[in-house]
C-alpha cells in the first residue's frame, strides 16, 4: 500500500523558508530547488513503509509522531489510516520540541 502525503500549511511554510535560506546561502536557484526536491524525496520514500521513520518520544512516552532526517532538517509526521500527515519540517539544531509542543516547563 502506498500512503498519500498530506502536507500541513505549517510544513509548506517551512519548505518555503528552507528554500529561501538555501537560495540565500548558495545564491543559486537550482541548488535551492534541488535541496527541496531531495527533502521531499526523503519523506516520499516512507510512502510504502511509513512506520519505518524514527519515533519521537518525550519523557519516555510515545508522541505518535515519527520523523525522518534529511541533511540538517527533520520532517515530522503522523501515520493515519491511508496517509502520512506531514506537520513540520524543522532545523535539527533548533528547539524543535518547543516548536512542536509549545512551552515545556521544567520537570
């Protein structure tokens, strides 16, 4: 079974920002296009085996979110009945847990 890919508006905004960052760093439209194509291809590879992404845990508990790593970015997604819902695409050096879940207080 091939799962459909459903991109959230936040994830699409993330892709736009990444494209702009790559363009700014490289000065080359083809490089920016190629980077985004590679990232999209990486998540597309999960369409047949969506549960093969790395599970995201918080405080030892499952969040129901999985992710794939592409260069310096993490693509976060949930597996639904017949679809992969892509929620965010975030820089791996960012405080992505806070971006995904909001404020996380001290334990």
